């Protein structure tokens, strides 16, 4: 008997289906690579955090120290406003690839492809081959591409985050305490890459509340999360204690206060106008993103109201995992005061997944399948239009252009009063806007950054300094305007 005869006809058919699925999925990942890596160095223009993160990574790669280029009057200190692990990885990557914003973006984009692969694996176990639908939408979504092409920490953090959710899903099915512990460890590691990653613990808690099962295993998972996080805090507290104080506790406290709204948090979405203004301005081109975001929030809210009205969780329990992920994301990021636009990245993934699962359940009849199919097609076409409008047709880099102008047209010996992301990009020494009274009196140049969510800080010394200022150059980006001024020096009295 031949080997072929031993293979059952049904097995051959299944292998063919799996083969086609693998080809389509691999093709989607390949498309995602092209969409994210093409012209990644300057499209989109440099984002606010990128110069700072790149500067820290360069210090690690060249000097082995986790610090930032300091402004005039400041002394060298560790940069611990975020956990150090991303920067250590970035420093290692810089030693391999070279040190620059474009290289940091390559690391972020590469991590986003890994996230897509993990999402495919997770959703395939939930909805089978149809997982290719939400993966295709996430892979081509304009805002996802935008964020994946920027060197934000969240891109790397979500590798562990999605792996943790997938492991948790397997743990729930198998009731394996070992898998619960692995999931808890991964969740803890996600939180110590960037603290906002702990929102995924909220997803686990919501799922536990909805399903009401495996109490002992869930407690083991939470214990693993706590062990990782407490161990991190203890080690960091001991390592970064010196004669000048505890840098870790100081920087962590600042970030915690910003999250609660008790500390300055410029650049965050803090009011309704911060949302509506950009949506009807530059962000209106993200058609699918806006549609999916609002549809997802409405559907999650409807399911919650439905459960309360019927006093039953049955409808939610059909899609318990993805509902819990989406609901926790909305709840956490809607509650904290530290809301940056790029945090939408962490909401879109579960919203796409949950909407896809609900839509596939809705498509029980031929007519409904046509409706869902048409909706998916519209979203994919809209994503293509967004990509052309944002990345192909638009080539702006206000931060990079402003820094290049200062480097070429301002004397190297000059002190420039500006924001930290601009100060670490230029060769001249810089003074923070908030420190104008102490270190910027003699400065003759000021560079100001303005956007919908961020305006220069208000202080009397800066206002005096800007009196009679002469505009040297203005650079307009996708969402920001950066203006370079020639100003007068201040006297001892600040005038």
C-alpha cells in the first residue's frame, strides 16, 4: 500500500484548506510589512516622543548609560519615566542597525508584524479561518499603520501583551494552572515594559467576572502578575538609589501623578474639543479607524446595557474573551487622565477582533453574509485611500525640518529655549521653556511647538522674552506647527 493511500480523502481536503489559509495569511503579513516599512524613515514626520526615546537608546548603545542629553543647568541623571527594558532593547538594536529615529521605527514596525502574527494565532482558535478577516483589517488600518511606523514603546509592549492574551485563552480552555501562571507572568512583563500594559489585567478580571470560573487558577495568575511587578519595583528601587535620591521612585511618582491628573500632562486628550477638533481636521482621513472605533464602543456599550436590562450575561458570554478585552480597554483608557492619541492602538486591536466575532455570528444567512462582506470590502478600500492620502501623497516632517534649520542657521555656541524633543535633536545647548527664568535669560533663539492638544507652557519669563520676537521660520506638519524665533536677552529682573 502506498503512502498516498494511507491518507484519508478528508485529510487531503483539510490540508488543502490549511494550505490556502497559510498562503493568504502569509500574504497578509507580507502586505503589512510593505505598508509599514516603505519610506519609514520620514513618513510620517517625527513624533513628539521619538527624539527623546532615540536619544536614550543612543546613550545606551554608545555609553552604556540610560540617560538623556540634559538641558543647560541640569546634571546627568537616569531616565526612568518609563521602565528601562525597551530602551535597553533599543540600545542593543542600535548597535546592530545604527542609531537614529528611522532605526527605532524599524524595530517598532518589526514588532508590529509579530503582533499581527500572534493576533492571527489567537483569533484562529476563536473563529477559525475567518480570523483572516480581522487580521486583514488590522494589517491595513490607516491609524494602525501610522502608529506601527512610529517608534513608540507600545508597539514592542504589545508583543508580550497579545502573547499573554493568547496564553490566557488557552489556559481558560484547558484549565491548566501552569498556563495560567505563564499568562500571569507575561501580563506582568507587559506591565513592566510600559505600565499602561497592565490594562490587560483588567481584561482578565472582566473575563473572570463574566465567566465566573477557575477561581484558584485566576488567583494564581494574579499572584504571578504581582510577583513580577513587585520584584521589578524592589530591584529598581535598590539599583537607582544614590546620594541625590531615588531616581526610580521620583520619576515613577511623576508618571503616576500625571495618570491621575495631578501633574502637568501636555499633549494628552483632556477635553471634548481635543477630540472633535482633530477628527474634523487632519484625522478625518482615517475613515475605517473612526468607523470601527465608534461602532465598537457603541456595540460594547449596548451589550452592557442589554445585560443589565435582561439581568443576564448570556449574550456577553458568547464572546467573553474578546468582549472583556474590548470593554477593559475602553474602561481603563477612558478613566485615566493620561490619554495620548497613540493609545488608540491598544483599543483598536480588541475592537476589531470583537466586532469581527460579532459580525461573523450575525452573518448566519446568505443575505447577511453579503452585508458583512460588503462592509469589509468598504473598510479595505477606505484603508487604501487613507494610506495614499497620509503616506504616499504627504511628506512632511516638521520636527526634523525645524531641527535641521536650527542646526544650520543658529550659531553652535547659542543657547536655544525650546521643548525637550527639539532640544535633543539639535547640536546647540538648549534650555527648557519652563526654565526660561533660570537658564534662558541670555538666549537669543526660541523654538515653540503647537498642536491641538499641546501649547507652550505659560510662564512670565517666557512671555517677556517673546515680546517683540521675530519669526525666522515656520514648519507645519500633519498635526503640529513649529516656529523658530529670534528674541531679546532678558535682564536680571526678567525684563
